[in-house]
């Protein structure tokens, strides 16, 4: 097949005529050219696009939604509310052995854990209770400075495999990023490890689903777990990704390094 630039530069050759015939009903009319040059069709197309963007508001098609995008202000407000509940009279967090895990926290398997984005009030739990060796973050944004300072003091290694969430119509998580993330997570040298994105729902849920495939869980069980953590915003594309993810390569790597079977 000719390259795009070759098609654009075609004039009245037989090759051009053949291509036009394939794109229409044999009348040698290029539908894309008609939409562009016909005044009526062009105006209708512009009107449809305007209505589409009006319904979307100021959001871009590929922008992150509220569940995917890191909101530092939201994290600060939640920390402030927690400080008011458990802080001292000066409003500072106290070290009274409170066990405050991050939201959406859960044990996955062995020394693998999952959660939403950890906040300041969660640091003691991560360090003293979980005794983390590593954290894997699945967001593309820059990691907050206070979190980086905590990781340095606690000698916790940070892995960042940034990715956007699965959203219709155009944004899909690349499978190679998930393979890279899985290599980090199931490597015992990085455990105990915490996996998190922003809410701990979608990207984290997809990664956990792929881990469950390595455990030979049925899709019914995998999707049930995914929906429980992503409620009330389960995404069909996430579940499709989990189902179609090709785990052949990661299984080869894991088998070679004796990482499988994963142990409870």
C-alpha cells in the first residue's frame, strides 16, 4: 500500500483511480473530498463538530477525567480534614500509632498491596506497618515533593510507569507499559510493594487484573474484583484490556526468574 504522502501526491494515475474506487461505490468519487469541497456537507460537518464540543464543554477528548488526574489541592484538603480529626491542639499530626491506610487500600497477594494516592497521614502506616521496600505509581504527573521526601527518609524506592487511563473514544493504555509494570511488581526484590494511581480504581485495577491472570483466576472473578474497587465508575475498556492483554512475555520472564507461582 502506498504511503500517505504518496496518495496525496497522486494526480490522475490509474493507482489514484483504483484507490478512489475502493473508498466509494465504484463511481470514482472520493467521499473525503466531497465532505471538504461541498459547501452544504462542509457546513453540516462543522455544525456536528460544534455541537460535539459544546456538549463536551471545555474538556479535551484526550484529557484526564476527575478519577484519573492527580489533584494536589484535593489531597491537601483531605489531609487537612484528617489532621483536624486526629491532630493535636496545634492542628499537627501526632504519632500515636494511628493506623491510617490510604483510601481503597487492600492486600493483593504476598507482599503486594494496592491503594489510592497516599497522603501525609498515611506515611506512618506505609513505613511502620507495611514496611514497604518500593512504591509503583501509575500516573504520568510529577510526584509530590512531600511524598518524595518521605520516600527518601524511609528508604523506599519509587518506580513510576506513567500512563493515561482507558477512556473512549481514543485513549487506551499501551500493553507494553503494563508488561513493564508487572515486571516491577512481581519481582520479589521490590517487595513489599504498593501499587497506586490516583483513586486506586482504574489503572491500578487493570494491573491487578493482569496479576490475577497470572494466578489463573477466571475472568468472572477478575471482573468482580475490578468492579468492586472501581465502583461506581467501572469502565468497559478496562475490562476489555484485562481480557485481551497478552501475558505470554511476562510469563516467560517470570518463569525464567522463578517468580511464579505467586505465593499468598
